[in-house]
């Protein structure tokens, strides 16, 4: 056990030196209606992400839930992208709300979730794969209605 603790301390030292505390900021901006089908409405959850650090952050996956006045829907979505250093990036997450013929509009919605990410470099990847360091950030947002949306830009760096 002592050997494992020493190994862990050695593995964590570089991570601490390069700033493992880098945390992206995630904000839900809207829930937009994309299309209406006979049994479900298709929506997109609009997300704004800010990386205030000097390091690019590799996004792994989103876990999120959207509750409406009609139903609740949850999903896991693979992020598979990098959030560049000192940037603002926009993303869209799919949401499908089944209504089984009930065509009432969504008048209230609430979204919450978690984004897992990792720092660049082999050490960070190894720690992530071993389950030792799994950085993540929670997010949430809510609104009163859904509008027909226009696709958000993929990246808007500053």
C-alpha cells in the first residue's frame, strides 16, 4: 500500500505543477426546437464553453438531463473535441422529447449535467484512464419556452 501511495504521489506531482485545477466554464444558453415529429419533438441544447486557462482542454463526454413540462430526457454524448486555450466555444447537444401525440408546447424547461474533460499530455491521459484524475464541471440552466433555433457557430475564439 505504501508503494502505491508513493507511485501516486510521483504521478500526481507533474499534474500539480502544470495546473490540474484548470476548469472550463459551461453555460446553458437555450433549448431550441429543431423539428416536430408525430411522436416526439427534436431539440438542441445550446452550450457556451469558456476556457480561461493557457492550456487546451480535451473534452471527453457530456452527461445531461432535460426536464420539461411534458417529460424528462437524459443522455450521454461523446464530446470528442478540444477546447482551445483562452477561447469561447459553442456546442449543441441533442434532446428528444417524446409526446405521444400530445402537441402541447414546452412552456418550461430545466437542464443540468456534467462535462468530463482532461488536460493535454500523456501523464494526464494515463491518470484519466486509470480513474485517478477525472476532472469534470457541472452545468445547469432553465427557461420558459423553446423557440425555433438557428444552428450556433461551431467555434468563436477571442
